[in-house]
């Protein structure tokens, strides 16, 4: 029987010692329970099954990740340039007359999908037109958008 020791979680309790068992014992039971009549196996007889299962899981995970990252990108659906939504028609008319703020608003609308489907390329083109027309906010937005690429 081993020495009694102090419980590490509750320093006021003392844990009694556990009696020493013979080396052929395969199952450790509390001292008040009888020993089983048949030995209980400690390890599996076929460890290769666990290894094969783990290898299969790694292969499937690798194949899935490879497919995800190497798949072709989804085609980008460009909105027709002829059809401008009614809420943006006023901005388009003002932009044709050279209004830099209207050009910037069209850039924001296409970049962030405000009233139209998101189209970053068309939004950046409108921002560049507004920057060329002298809008300082559009210049900052062009720098920010080109910095993300």
C-alpha cells in the first residue's frame, strides 16, 4: 500500500493510498470491488485500423481543401451599362454634365452595391472620373480601393 497523499484541489482532504496490484492485472478497480473473472484487454489487437482511418480522414480533408482553393472562380455578372436603375439616373445625367460629386456617388453606388449589384470595376472607374474632375474625396477613395488590390 502506498503512502497517503494530500488532494491537490482540496488541501484539507487526505487521499488514502491505493494497494499495489500484480503486473498481470489488466483492470484497476477500487479496493472494495471484486476482480473480474476474465481479463479485460488493454490495447486493441489491430492498431492499423486506427491508422488507416486517420490517414483516410487526412486524405479526404486534403482533397476537399485542394478543390476549394483551386476551383475556378465564379463568373462575374456585369450589369448592362445601358440600363441604369431609376434612383441613379439623376446621378448619371449630372455626371454626363461633368459633376464630380455625382461621379463619386455613382462610384460609391457600384462599389458598395447601393441600389445596383456590386461591381467594383465600374465603381473604381467612376471614382477615377470623379478624381480626374477634382473631387478630393474621390481621390482618397481611389487610393483606398487600389491599395486593397
